[in-house]
C-alpha cells in the first residue's frame, strides 16, 4: 500500500462490527499508510487502545467535522 490512505466510514455499521473491521484494516497497513476513519462520535477509546496495546505503531489525530461526524487519521509509523 506504500503511502496510501484507506477511508472507512463506520457510522452506518452496527457497533459490534466496527472494531473488528477497523483492526482488520489497521493490520494490513504498511509503513506510512493511513486509515481515515469516519465515526459518529469521538474515537478516543480507540486511541487509548492503540496507545496501550500497540504503542509506537500508529500516529493518531482526530477532530470533529460536524455535529455527528468525527474523522480520525491513523497512520502506521514508518
């Protein structure tokens, strides 16, 4: 994938399908690749999970774009 961005909008997915799909994509990312995750709430728990269980493997930045749209950029470290 080398420097590619994968976009995943999970707002319409059932909650129990979100985490497995997110981690499926994160596990496939190569160094420098990024997941752009669109969610209906702040993905802070995901950030904490990555910080503790996959320390140093990902850079995580998120922000609110609208009243029901949060976008997180999760980039695999080089």
